[in-house]
C-alpha cells in the first residue's frame, strides 16, 4: 500500500508559490531523498506532509486516507527539523519519552521503549543529560529515536546531516539508511547535498521552484539527468556551449567554438540550434595521445589537486574555457602529467548529454554564482 | 489522584485537537477582551463625546489641555528612557552576578509595585522634604512640581522595567554572550552588541509598559504635582471643577498619542540596531577594566536605593518603629478600632488581586498566542496587539469614570465592579509580557512536538509554558501587585467597599488623631505581606532551574 500520496498539491506564501502542483507517490518502506537548491520548496514539502501547513490546493493522503484536515499530532509523521529541535528544558530521556507520553502510552511501556531506543543508538549513559550537554552527533541520534519513540512510521528529515562534521556525516549516512530499513520506516529526507542523496536514497526527487524537475533511482538521476538543471545539480559536470551542426538519430554533432567538434546524445535538437553539452568530470579522460572512437578536445593542464580517492585536473582548452577531469588516484600517480603538459581531454559519446540552450542564459538556468 | 489529573489533561488535549474547539477558545478570549476589557474602558469615555465642546469652545481650557497632553508625553518619554538606561545594567547584574545581596535587591525592586500609589506619592514627597536626606545635608527640600513628578514616575515605572528585563534575560541563552567574549569583545561590548540586541523585544515591551504607566498614573501624581499639570492631573482638576469635557478630550488625545508611539516603536523595533553609529570600542575596553565595573555596579545600586527604594519606603521606615510599641502592635494584631477596617481591606485587596491574576491569566494566554503566533494573520495580530495596550494608556481616573458609566445600568455588585476595573487595568501587563516571551520561543520546538503526537494543549503545557515561565511569573507579579496597589479607578467605582489603597486614601483625606502614623503602619503591613507572597512565588518558580 502506498504510504504517502500527493495529488496536485499547491502551497503559496503571499505571492510566492512554494509548492506548485506537485503529484508524487512514496511507497511504504521507501527511502526518498528530496533534493534541490535552497528555496526550492523542500522544507515546505515536509511541512505539508506533517500537517504543519495545509495545502492551498490538492490533496495529501497517508496510507490511502486523505489527511488534509487532520492535525499534525494525528498523522504519525515525525518531523526532525534541521537543528533537531530538542527541547532544551528536558533531558535526553524526557525528550525521547515525549512522543509516547503525549500519546498517553502506558508508563511501563514508555520506560521499556525509551531505554531500548537509547541503547540502539548507544546513548543509554546520557539519558539524564540536557541537549546542551550533548555533541551534535549525539543530539542527532536523540532526535532520531525521539521521532521513532512517538510510534511514527513515517520519518520526515529536514537536512538531518547538515549540521555535522564531514566524517560524522559519512558515518551517519550509512547509519540512517540502516536504521530506516531496520525499523521498516518510510523516510522523506530533504537535502541540498547531491552526494548524500545519491548514497542514501532508494529514489531521488529533484525539486526546483516548487516543482518536481526529475525523479528516479539515484542511478537514473545521476547517469541520465532529464534536464540541463538536473545535469548541473546532480554530479560534478563540465558544461560546454556549442552549436548543433548535424543530427543523426539519437546523437548530434556539436561544434564547440575554437575547440573542435564533438558527438553527444540528444533528443529533439535541430541543426543550427544553440546547445549545452554536459559531461561528468569522471568521464573525462586525460591522455597524451587520443584514443580512437572518443571525443577529443585539446588543452593544457592548468592545475592538479589531489582530493583523496581522485585527483582533480583543471585543463584549459585552446578556446580559453576550463574543464575539470576527475582521475582515480591510482591512475593519476602514473600518468606523467604535470601543470603545463599538453593534453587531450577524451570522452565517449554516450557520456555526453546535449541539451537545448536555456532561454534565460546558462548561468541563470543552473543557478551558478 | 494522579490518574485523574492525567485523564483531565488528556481530555483537554483531545479537545484542543478539534478545530472548532480551538477556534472557540480564541473566540472566547477575543470576546472577553472586547466586552470586559476594552469596551468598559473606552465606551464610557466615547459616550461623552458631546461634552468636548466645553473644551473646544474655550480658548483658555484648550491651551491648558494641549500643554497638559504635551507635558504627559514629554514626561512619559523621558522617564521611560531613564528607566531603560538605568534598568538594563541592574537587570544584567541581577541575572548574571548571583549572590545573596543581589537576590535581596531583586526582591527589593518589586517593593514600590506593591505600595498603593497614593501612599507612594505621599512617601516620595516625604523623602524629598526637609525631613529626608536633603534636610539632613542642609539642602532645601524639593517643592511639589515637575521635578518631584519625574522622581515619582521613575520610582514606580523603574520596577516594571527591571521586572520585565530580568524575566527576559533569564530566558536568554548565555552562549551568545560567551561567544562574543571569546571573539575578543569586552564584557561591555558583548552586552551592547549581543545581549541587548537579542532582547530588544524585552526592551521594547518594558519601555512601552513604563511609558503607558507614566501616561496614565493619577493617584500618586496628584500628591506631588503642585502647579504642574499633565493629562491626568488636568482631568482631575477639571472634574473637581465639574467639567467632563477635558476628561474626554485629554483621554482620547493621550490614548491616540500612546497608540502612535506604540505602533512607531513596534515598527522601529525591526530596524532597531545598537549602536546607532560606530561605537567607541576603546572606551568600552576602558569601561570593562579595573574598578570601573564595580564602580558602575555600585552607582546603579545607589540609583535604585536613593531614587526608588528609599523614597518608596520612607513613609513605612519612618513609622515602622512605632509598630513595635506594645500598645500599637496589640491593637493592630487584635484588629481593634481602625485596624478592623484595615484587615478586612487587606483580605479584600488580596482576594481581588488573586482573582484578577487568575482570571486574566486564563483569558490572556490564548490572546497572547493569537498575537505572537499570528493565528489569524499578521494584520489581526497587529490590531489586537495595539488594542490590548489601550487600557493602560487611558488615565486611571478617566478609566474609572468610564467603567462606572459602562456598568452603572447593569446593577453589578460592587465587588465585581472593582474586579472588572482591575481586570481592565492589569490585562495589558500580562498580554505584553506573554507576547514578548512567546516571540522568543523558537516556533520549531512547538511544531516538532506536534508532529511527535502532542496536541495543541499538550504542546502548550509541556513546551511553551515551561520555556516561558519566568516571563509568565513576571507578568503574574505585575498583575497581582498592580491590582493590590490600584487606587484611582478603584476610588471611582467603589462606594462602600474599601480595598487597602482606598482605605489609606480615606485616612489621608479625613485625618484623625494618629492617622499619619496609621497610614505609615498600614503601608508597612501591606508591604510585608506582599513581600512574603512575592518571595514564596519566586522560590517556587526557581526551584527547578534547567542546567
């Protein structure tokens, strides 16, 4: 049975349309990441599902029942806001016990539930600490089990990892997913971090200006973004402007000014049209000699930065544009490229996606600085 | 017992989830405000609109009215500014520097609030007369006039400001101030750049309360005004001369001015930034170093003692020793003679005070939530926010007259008439403190509680109320003390019943042998009782302080 359904839901705040005619279905036990830039309506979506705000139009259903008129406390959807909202005047124990106490659960049952949950997140020794005495990670875990203790089967997480340090963030990504599956939860997890969404989600919903731009498995969203915006937002990509010179079925030949011609996948583009070609940085290979069957642009290495498991090479093309290639660290160590080396940037046609040039300009469309 | 309570709370909680129930709770609190608070306070005055020709037609009376209104405005503004300037450091001292001495100061601050205004005027007059410290120093006494009026207004509005500021500061997280300190700010700079801006809402709330109190106070001002005439005194003088027109004109003018000031300050609050210009950090460094803080603290305490506490207490202090004489203390305790009236007055005053505090707490909380959480939109909030302050800006003497007029045809028992008058006068204090406290509670805490399964009532009682309890207590103290010491309006509505302030006024007005002594002693007894009540309240509320 589907857990959460949105039918043409719209929410306005004064003149701003925060959620614009959104329809979506989130299945029972599914882990959905809602991804999008700031102001795309992500948090509003969570507040609509939890009942903190009511839609101006459309209907929300939970477990098949319309909930538009149902107040938050009867929806069984625990919301965990960005800063966790632990109650500062209550201990960790009291915070976790808050939900079941409010719902009138039997005191013995509450004690059992809270102590079990505190043990699962290994915070049983901190039961009597106040939130101000807990670290960020601890607070996050308390907020998590507090949501669970309330009996909610739907967990709404608003940037749950946003306030944590990088290392902890990676650990907790895995933990969150594991936690959700272990307790059979349906999770809607809001984030602006695409790598977080890709690594956790069963399904990603990319939100923009209050609409769903694209949805699908992380793999689909990552490898075949449906729009230029999706391509620029998910994954590190190089964007190149050019003109369509020829159309051959599913592929096109694009002339990139002063840099040569390349082949890319495209649908619905016509000859002579302006286009933007997007290629993931890790699909750009660097070579002294070009291999056959690949697209090739020439340039010079401008900068090399080791970033852990891969190196980021900045290559300045002959037309003055810069592209970035992510090279696995092992390959980078043996490729004999230095700053100043002449190099070919190569990539397969199937890794290059060509989109219609946006009417309002490239920078505006991808919301770059 | 416990399970009965749980069941009751559960029942209230499930009720609060029902939309029409919560709507009607708001509806009732709005109705309560309009019918019992605002209506009686204003309609009586408005119904006298016909009499304004008395003033408009009379050039001399008109110019008197104008200068009286102007005097009220200047007086209220300057006193409130002084209050804030002197109140901030004291509030900071009380909250941040703990210690027995400061606890005592904290309790002392409330004293002027429980002294009936008429006796307060009397006491201030006495303090600055040749029998006070001025005489002791060989200086000429202060004659009744504007200087004494300023001193008097300072002494009764300062406690209000400190009470509200302390309540707000207790709810303020120390972490921001500490952060500022580690970033290199001296204590003085940290206070100015971080602490003070963070509770600008508290400053605004207390400024407005002080302003309103000064605009409307009548009973005590009369005692020290001399030839000085501000709005309320003008009204009183005109009433004595049998003219009603000045009451209508002046009340309306004062109310309009106050509302404009309130609104302007609320708008400015958003853009309010200290410093107005680049601050002199070096100066602040010097101010934070060495003996300066200690000297500053001593100066502030001296201001409190010499301009507030001693003037307010001089009457009691003077006659307190007499209380211990065998004969008099027997008389007082046995309640014989005039003391019988006194004790029944005490019982009456405190019963009314408790009743008024209780009733107003119940009805003003939904109103405060409505205003601060914008339940029915921003405009509705702003309107109610402004309207709720109306009863304290109307001169108390005019308010009393308005009340009598409003209720006179309804044959309301006198006791309830007094209660109604006090409800009107105290309501704004409670709403103002509650609104400013609610504004400081992050709304996401309440929202999260809701999604965890807490209905609106449970959310309120487990999250909102505990987080706002210092302010709630401040509001309750202000309400209670204001009711116990209320004189002007009570005089207007009562005929046979005598609350303690009314009794003391009667003693002052109709002197008998030893009446001055009796007034002094009466005030002392009232003070002592109130102090005990306040201390108990405070201890109770501080018992469970969160780490």
